[in-house]
C-alpha cells in the first residue's frame, strides 16, 4: 500500500524557517517524481514544488522561488521542503504527492497524496 | 502561467442528477488535464487523467472530455458519496496549476 506521511509542520513566526519531511513507503520511491501541493484553510489547491525521481529536474511556483528548497533522499525514501523567510500567505496544509507515471516528470498526474502537515505562520 | 477557471464555483444537485463541471484554460494546450475529488478533511483523489482516462477503481459514472482550452467533468446519476469539491489541474507546463474548485452540494 502506498503511503506518504508528512511531518514538520507547526507554528512559526514570519521570516523564520521550517523544514517539512515526507516519508514514503509501498512503492519504488526512486522511480517517481514527488511534489508538494498546499492548501490554505478554506481555499483551493496550489502546486508548490516538484522534484524528479533522480533530482535532475526541480521546479518551483513563483510564489516560493528563492525561499523554498525541495530535495529528496532516495536511500531514506524521503522528501523534504526547506522553507525560509516564511510569510503569512505560506500558511497552509502541505501535501506530499506522488506522480502517477514512473520516471516521468514533465506532465505530472498526482495519484497518491499524504494527509498533509499544517504550517501556521503568525506573529 | 496557464490559468485554469472552473465553472460554476458551486452547484446544488439531487441524488440521481447528472452534473457537468467546466474547466477552461487561459491558453491552448494538449489534453493533459486531470480531475480530482476532495471531501472535507480529506486529501484530494485523482479521478481522471489526460482529460478522459478514468483511474482504475473510479466509478464509470464519472467521465471527462475536452480539448484545446475547454474541458468538462460529468457525473452521471449522482450518488451521496459524490458530494465533494472537484478540481481540474493542467499538466502541460510548470507551474502545474489547479482550477479554483467546484463544490457539489446536496439540494
């Protein structure tokens, strides 16, 4: 069974940093691109960042470019999101999401989602 | 960036009804358009990919079609478990944007 379990969320002040993690199981982790998608309370879905199976391709939404860094450790079957210079508008539930297609990155379909980790940004 | 606009933003329907949700893109792209269902307090679920391909295990009352800039999700014979929010998402180019969502409520 595919499982994606996020952790690392919490309450943080504006301008501070937070590191999210996602532990994967139930599939060959190093064959799939993985993404972060967020959802502010009561709002819609926003794609944040994605990384290909071999870390060769990394993309960011303009809203987080230069502040967030995505990375993965295939040996540990884990995905990370380093979030620096956090803003009020970064507050959201952050989902770790798996691409459906093996060794494919340019047109992701998100077939498995974690339950999310909540990031609250407040003074 | 490709902007995705869904309509309506919400709708009310009864069990057994057929409902159609529209997703319009700000520019023409190939049919790599996906549909997701999200229930309150739950993570989204992929229903349809590449505009019309039903994910394994998704009931056949869900169908998708479209090309160019206009896409639709149709739910035939609405069931109680279908009341949820639906999102389209383009996979043509990064950033891989979502529509704002359509909430399907019980009339």
